[in-house]
C-alpha cells in the first residue's frame, strides 16, 4: 500500500535520512525503532508530507504522493498522524476537535460528523467527555481523543509519533490498549515508539533506523531474539535492561 | 473704556498662516503629483450657499449649548443669513477648524467663509475678500495694577500673541517688547494670570470678554492699528460683487448697527462661579461620549481586520507580501497620527473629489494606524501559538486558510487580548485628536464650550474626568474578560 524508495531528507547541511527503501502492506502494523537522533520521527513525518523529502519517492497505492502535482491535503487527510504532545485544539470541546476536520475538509454534515465522533468517543471510552475542553482532560484522555480525532477522518493509514512518550506511566496502558484494538481492526499503522513490549506484541514488522539508514527490516520475533547489527544489539540491551 | 462699535476683534488666533500654508503645500503637491484636481466635482446645488466657519469665536460664531442642544449662532451667522436671503439662497453652515478654512475655500468645499477673517496681503494670494463688514482694533490686555496701558510701557516687557495671528506682526513693531506666542488666546490668558507674560495683544472683542470673566484684567486700545473682518471666497468667485452690494445695503439701512447692539451689548458680567456657568452645557459636552466611543470602536474594528490581513502578509512565504506589510507598518508607525489625520482630511477632497467627513477621516486614519500596530502584536501572537497546532491541522488535511481562521487566529487573539485592550485604551485617548478636524467628540465639545464661556479649565476638567472614567471602566471590563478566558483555556 505504501512504498518508499531511496528517501533522503536533509535540513540544511544536516543529513537526517540517507536513502530509505521499504514498504508497508495494507493492514500491516509497523513499529519504527531506533536510538534518538536516528531519524525515526523525520521518516514518519515524510510519510504524510509534514516534511517534504529532499529526494526519493513515496507511493501510496501507486500514486507518487511527493509529486508536486499531487494534492497534499488529500494525502494528509488520508494518512493522518497522532502526535507525542496530542496537539488538541484548546479552544474547541472534545467533540468539536473530532468533528472539525470531517466537516471542514471532507464536507460531512454536522449530524454525520457528530454521529461518527460520538461513535469514536465510545470506542475510546470517553463518551462522557464530549462537551468538555481539552484542558480538563488527563494526558491519557487527551491522547485517546487525539486518536479519535485522527480516526474521524476515516483514514487509510494512521501514523503515530511517540504517542505515549509524553504520558505519565500509569496512563500509557489506556492509550496502548486503544492502539492495539485499532491494530486488531485491521488499520494500517506506522508507529514510532519506545514501548518495546508493545512493539513486540502488536507490530507485524520492525523497522530499525540508525543514523538515517534502515539498519534492520524484520519481524518482531527475529528482531527481539536475534538482532543482526551491533547497533541494534546495543539498543535492545539498553531498552530491555 | 472703548466705544463698542469701534472695539471689535481684529485678527484671530492665526497659526493659520503656518499650518494652512503647510497643509496647502502638501495638498497641492499631492494633487499636482496625481496630475488632477477635481474642482468641478465639488460644485454645490444652485439653491444652497455653503458657509465655512470656525464656530469657536464668540460672539461672531459659536455653538450655543446653553439649552443642552447644539446650535451655531453669532454676528457673522446673522450677517450671512441676511445676505443669503437677499440673494435668494439657502444657507448651509459647515463648522471646521479655523486652519482648515483656506484649504476648504480652495477646494470649493465651501462657497464662502466668515469667521472673523482679517484680509491680509498674504491671504489675498490664495483667496478673494469682500469689503470689510466689521471694524476692529487691537488692544493691550494686562493686569489692572501693571500700568501697562500704552505702547511705550511695554518696553522690556514680555508680550504675548497668538501664533500666526495678525497681532503677532503688530507686536513685533513694539519697541523693546519681548515676544511670546501661544496657540490659543485662552492659553495666553492663563499665562497672563500666572504672571509668565506681562501683557497680551488681542483684538478688542476678546479683550472685553476676558475682562468680563477676569475682573483683575484691564485693556486699552493700541493706537494706529485699525482693521476689520471681511468675507472670504475662493479665487475668482462670482459671489464677491453681490456680497459687497449686500454689505453696503446693510450698512446703510442700519442692519449692521442693530446686530452690533444684539451681540455686543448683551455680555453681562458673570455672577456665578465657573462650574455654575458651564452647568447648562454639560449635557452637550457629555454628548461627546457616544461620539468618542463610536469612533474608537469603529476604528478598532476596521483596524483589527486590517491587522489580520497585514499579519498574514507578514508570516507569508511570499516575499513581496512581507515587504509590503513591513513597509506599511514602518510608515504608519513612523508618521505622527496628527500628521496622517490632517493629510487624509485635507488631501482626500483634492485627490478624489470626495468630501470626506471629519468622522470618516478620523476612522480611516485611526484604522490604518491601529492596523499597523495591531498587526505587529498579532504576528507575535500567531508565532506564540504552539507549532503542534499547525501540524495537527495540517495532518488532518485542513487547508491553510481554514487553519489560520479556525485554529491559529482564535488562539493568537487570546494570546494578545491584554495588548488589544491596551490598544483600545490608547485609541480612546488618541481619539481626542479628531477634535482638531472638527469632529464633535468630547474634547472638541469642551473647546467649543470653552470658547463660548471664556472658561478654560472647567470644560477640560469635565472631559478629563469623562475620559478617565471611561478608561477605568474599560480596564475593569477587559480584566474580567481576561479572567474568564483564562478559565476556559
């Protein structure tokens, strides 16, 4: 479904990604791991063009989405992202956060957007918070709302950029559970995470990035039991200690 | 002291020359620059004559606010009414700043001007005059115990005149006198009472009025300086001859003498205190509050709209838009408001043929100016919105325009609310500047009542209190609003 060819990204003279080639199939859950500064987030952000690749190709369903001719807004509405810091709109209620883009971007009626929104809020177990403002929610609740907001666009793929890194430990679980049930529903997902247990349990594949290159592209089983490169071994050593 | 008929004011506060000349230069330069003037576009309907006057010169022309209503009355008004009637016209009165009279005549905004205008050679270069309809003399106004009653006694003394006035030229010829100038006669009187000036040269009507108010003052006629008032017209006006004939008739049939009696005998000595005397005019002064508030609100409203556009330009990826917005801000922050205001008010009719009203000119100026200031604040407010907000909107496929309007700007406005409240308060105070182009705001009304009653401080104290209370209320209101917004965050 998603194909990446020789992806390069530099910020000025700083080279962040140096030639990444991989692909994600429909329904696949890919965990992107790697030490900090390895380019994981930048790679993820290239996938829905929050960052424009310096060179290389990204195809989504055989359409080259980093082509200047391609409608960037459409791509983003279809490959949505969930952020580390939630980025909920503070001046809108929970339900308004969720219904805003479906109404304004996809042109759904208020009733349609509302029914989708309430449905999703029930799924993330926050139906009773529909009319409160984000400032009244805990971190875990905020992230679940952010996931619901992303899903309200009825996307074909969801990108998660360290979705639990900004959470207090006791709230990590509620968010991971939501993500797990989303994975089980067959959603195509790419997740940058430091939750090794979650990656191992939920992901179909592991991409291990090191210094802007794809050092390993393998199954969780293989990666966690028998990592190939030294950098991955050191990384796992530190993370699983 | 002096015979009433002979003792009448003569020149007037005429900073005139300077300001009018400057304004004219600017206007002429601009209209020349754009290669066109639109005189014909400003033609009047044939049955109306528009008279320009600066109704702050009792008893020639002044606002009578003692009934709580506002009406322009006076000697000049009666003369004009009579002439208009004789010639078969309706009279329309256009009140403006004295400094604006010559530009108004030149741009044919008015058909003639009567405002106690002394014909001088200088003025005759730019406008035409009728025969003199009122004879005036200059006087020395001084404290009673000073003994300054003849020209020779002024040797070595500090002598005050109004800036740009005819008296300024007269005073220059007094041997040994040290000259001081002020913008208004009322300023000179305060200086005289404070002892910073020894004597003031004013025309006799003013002198008489001030002696009525301040019993410690005296005046005596300054010999050899007789002049008078004439009606002013645009250059080449065909009204000069008919007006001269009408004036001659009124001299012969005693009309002018009657008017003299009517307006110059009735100045009774005040028996009440200053505040008691302006008491009937207080409703009129406070009537300026809605004007000032409306002016401030409308200006800020358009200013904020402009600020949003400018702020968008400033954060735009398109370089020329950024250049434009930055240049705009730089210009409007770099030019004093009163200069912009004067230019817009006097240049607009010359350039476009549209006779912009004082209120409109004020709103335009203040909106343009406030747009520049608020845009800078707003830009900072936008930058202060968490970058994640933009990314979240982008990653949901929200187009730029919607993202700005629905996500970023609401948060930016919340960020800058205190600054915006400040701007509003500044604007409210700055709005007093529109009084200079004759818009009937609080300050203008205080000046009008001051000219009518010859009282200086009392009307100003009333408007000072009114401004202060408005601003206290506003500050209070905005702090409540801020607290409420903080809670919802």
